[in-house]
């Protein structure tokens, strides 16, 4: 949403990253999906460690590559 703003969006990502750092993120334990949205027509799956299990889907990749690659896109509410 545009009302969230860039700074708050980054704070939300920081919270998600901190929360997930306490979980074992692997296909046999905690599986993760992250979706961003700014309107009904702008729903974007950003991370999907649920639908398909792949070797690169682990906590290190999630915290160092996947979450930092998520960008803010303003829009509606």
C-alpha cells in the first residue's frame, strides 16, 4: 500500500527476517512463502518454499538473497 511507505516496508521486511532467523527453514521443517500486495490486481509471490522443494531453498538463501531482493511497490490499499 502507498500508505505503508518505503521506510515502513523495510521495517516490515526486517521484522520478517528477524522472525525467520529463529526457525529452521528447510523442506523437512519450516517452509516459507512471502507475498506482497498493493491492490487486488497487484499480488506478487516473492518467495515460495512451499509449492516445490529445491536444494537452494534454505535459511541462508532466504535471509541473504531472497528477502533482500524484495522491493517496495506502492499502490492502493
